[in-house]
């Protein structure tokens, strides 16, 4: 291990080179502290809250949480589905927009205003958690653009995290359709033999030398829902963004890059996220087929 000082900066922040990676001393201290509390704390994580981050601004689809889906705003449909999960003690919406706040209050949801400076859903969940009076052991980050979220999957990732005391994070994957193999909006995942995440990517992983999809390989699609150990979530927001996280624009990579474990469950589920305005019509057609009102 070698040490060096960043003399070009006016701050006194020191840097450490670990295994060829430049990291701030503060980030390393936070990481060591996180691992320390994880090694000490092995009590059953029973108190669970579901938080639905919702922001109005979006480069691809502005105002997405409020888009009408068969007579209801999308955020309401996500909230109603989430309330069916049996492991959640409470479900709240966390937003930075008064329009979303007012809409949620109108249909009866618990809603918390958060800062516009939150860089991702995890940070918004963390801020919302700080504002709640009650304490929770697990926080489920429920994507607001999944109006058909399956409550059984919510229960599944909560139970997976409860059963894996060495993990700080859990999530779900399902089979990837061949036509989605090269879609950067469909995030892929690979796991080890014990069900822990190895990597996530917007590209196809694994990627074989032919450069083509192997129709016989069980590629996995990441479903956006994820849960965190509540104590780790506070540490997560203090960790600096990591190179892979920034390159892929995937917040879960910061967890892996800092050496923490993430439990992954495989489910049979067809993803129905709303990423663009064109997806709304697809969702509505599917709901009509299934007689979902």
C-alpha cells in the first residue's frame, strides 16, 4: 500500500492507493466502519418500510409519476400494488415536487418531501428515512415507474435480506428476453453460485466472443426493486461515486465496488417498467388483457 497527498487541492484531503485504485481516506474509513457494524450486528431485521422515490424531472419522460394509466396516475398504481406486500410495515412516497406531493395526498398516500439534490433513488430513500419518526431495519426502494410491481417480489427480496446477515442489499432478477439483449434500458446481472451479485451492466453480460446472443444461455434481467439494510443505507449516501457506477449509471455498482454483498433472487416475472411515453400504451394494453382496472 502506498500513500500520497493531493497537493494540487486547496483541501487537506489525503488519498490512499489500494490495489491500484485511488480512494479518499474518508471513503475508506466509512467502508471500514460499515463492515465493522455488519460484523457486530446480527440481530434479525424485522422492521421494514417501503419507500417509492418519485421525481418530476426526467430527461426521457418529464412528469412520469403523474402520467395517467387507465384513469389513475402511475404513482398511485405503484403505491396500491406495494401496499399488498405482507412484509412491509409502512409504504411512503418520497418526492421533490409539489405536484407529486399534492397528487399523493389526494389518493391517501403517506408522502415526504425531499431535496432536489438527491442524485438517485437510494439517496432519496435515505433522506426520507431520516425524516421518519419510527426506526426501521430494512428499506425497500420501490421503483415508481413499475405500476404492475408484484408484491410477492417485494416480500421475496425482504426475506432474502433477512436470511442473509452478511448482505447489505437484496434485489431480484428474471429471465432476459433475447430482443432486450442490447437494450441499455434493460439492466443485466450475473450472480455467483450462492446467489450473490457479481456485476450489473447495461450491456449484455456475459458477452461471448461471437458477439451474438446465445439463445441457450440463461441471461438475467435486473428488476429495479431493491432493499437495503437501513444502517448501510446511511453509509451508502456518504460513499463517493465509484468509477463503474458512473460509467454504467447504475447505483448498485457502488455497493459492489466497495466490497459489500448483495443477495439476488430469481423470479418468474415479466418486467413492465415505464421508461418512455411509448411504454404507457403497452402497459395499458397489458392491463386490459389481464382485466386490471
